[in-house]
C-alpha cells in the first residue's frame, strides 16, 4: 500500500509535460534495510571494471531496526561503501576514510574510478552545539584499492582548494566528470545565502597534485580558485554531471532542502547553463523533514530512463532514531521530456 501511495504522490508531483518520474523499486527495497547497514546519505556511485557498482555514502547507521520502525542498538560512522553485484549488496568495513591528522571526520565528495578509486573528501569538525554545529575545515584527495571486504587507502593529499574569506567559502568535489585527458571538478562557492557552482579541471588521474589544478575564470583556465567564475546560482553541495546523447552536458542537483530536484543543460561544461528544469518535487519534504543532494547515476541508466537518488533527513535528530525509515537514500526513474538529455 505504501508503494502504491508513493507512486501516486510522485505522479501528482510532476509538472505537466511529457517527462515521467516513477519510483525505482529495485533500488528502494535494496537500501530499505532493517539489519546491518540501515541508512546513510551521500549516495555517489561508480562503475567498476568487473561491471559491479561501488556505492559511496557519508554518515551511516549500522545496527538493527525494530518491528515498530525504531533503531535499536546502532553504530554511527561518517562514511561507508557498498559493492552491488546484481541484487546482492556487499558492505565494506567502515569507515573507509579517516583524516590522517586525526581532526574531525571525512564526508564523501565525488571521484573517479580508474583501476583504483580516486576521490575528494570534505574534512569536517564540530564548531558549536546543536544539530548542525559543524563546518568544513579542509579538502583532501585520496586513492584507494578495492578489496572484497574493505577499501585500502594508498594515498592521502591535503589540497589547498578549500578556503574561507570573511563570509565567502570555496570548496571542490560536488561532482567529478572525466572527459578525454581531463577530470572536471565542480566546485561550490558560498557567499552568505548564495551558493554557486564553479568549475576546475585537472589532467586525468592527477587530482592529488595541487599544482596542476586550473579554474575557469570566464575566458580561460587560471591558477587562482578565487577568480573562478560562477556558472550558475542555486548549486547543490552534492550533484552529478554527465555527457548527454545530443553532445551536451546535464547537471542534476537540489538547489535547496524543500524537495525540488532539478536538471540544468549546457552545450559546454563552461556554460552557459540553462535555468533549472524541475524534474519533480520529492514528497518526503514536509515539516522538519528535508531533501538534499540529488544526483543522477548515468551508468545505471536503462533504455530511456535515468536513475536519480536523493537524500532525506530531519532537523529533529531524535526522529532519525524513532523513525528509522526517514534517513535513507531514495531512488526514482526519470524519463526526460527531451531524450537527448539521457547519457
């Protein structure tokens, strides 16, 4: 009954157009778990060389969920990774990444898989009390090998491309996209209430070498990240970029926490980018429950449908314990109005 109701809500939430959004039940049920791994956010994915998928998550609960939907005894870790083989999920030993300087914790930004897992990590530390009393304090690159039971980190590099000046802050890693000889890295520039996307590029496989990073300043690629030109406002801290069938590029993200999942299109990564096009309004965003960090998973696209995930959380942390079903990734299939937007 709950599945039928959710499908009906999703259909009602669609704008009047030819696009379609339906629940991706095959992913919903896999990550709606009552034992072991029982919820997380983040939800990046990578196609591995053997055809399996690596899922990368940030804050994660492990433990048991009781019959009445509450969390029993649980362990809370700041990042976790899962290998998916068909319908089988293999949970790697968490946390996969811990700060070498032993300060705070790592949340997962995006990365690249190319024989090894290369990823950007946001370092966070507690800054005050309360539910969201934390702030980013650093940006790291890591390289890791994937084994059946765990990731083995072979390299950590602290990068200088997280910085804060007065009310402004920059960081990189919201999305990573490889094309030819370059890895393109989407950044976030916070200026008070405004959050904009910026763009860097690095020779492929060399994100861990700070001196080779370059930043798009509107006319070319310079060395100063603070001179990067905003591509568009209303950027998501986590998002996705992929090449489209018609030769353009698609961005998927969530500009706020109110449940709007949007797409933007451009003929070039440097823009100009379109205004956001509403994919759908996530029905979970009500009251103190919010939706964030939507992204597409192009390697899991099926025919004319693109898999999209989004995260759900609440400002009332006690609810995360009392109602375990809130805090887990959600998945939908999106059929765009324009099939040229598909990967």
